[in-house]
C-alpha cells in the first residue's frame, strides 16, 4: 500500500494508478455533469431527471479526456 501511495504522489503512470485516475475522473465527471444539468435543465425536466441526464453526459466528456491525458503523459515520460 505504501508503494501505491508513493507512485500516486510521484506521478508514475502504472496500470493501477491509471485505473484510479479513471475512476476519479468518472466520479468528478458525474458530479460536475449533475450540477450542470440541474443548473441548465432543472426547471424544464425537474431537478432529479436533469441531474441523472447530466451525470451521464458529464462522464462522456471527462473519461476520454483523462485517458488521452494519461496516454500523453506516458509518452512524454519516456
């Protein structure tokens, strides 16, 4: 567990840290999408439905950009 925390803090790109970063990206994307959905469509769709739809669309933007960023960092680090 200590080496996992060290690899996260040092910025090493391993399969485990990539999985953690993708999981965090999904969570943050869902939260941001839900908040954006409530702000934009809360009155028209209802707050619950707008949050649900927004959380799906938030992930579609966050996850590919995180994967692209991890690939870029892995190529630059070599």
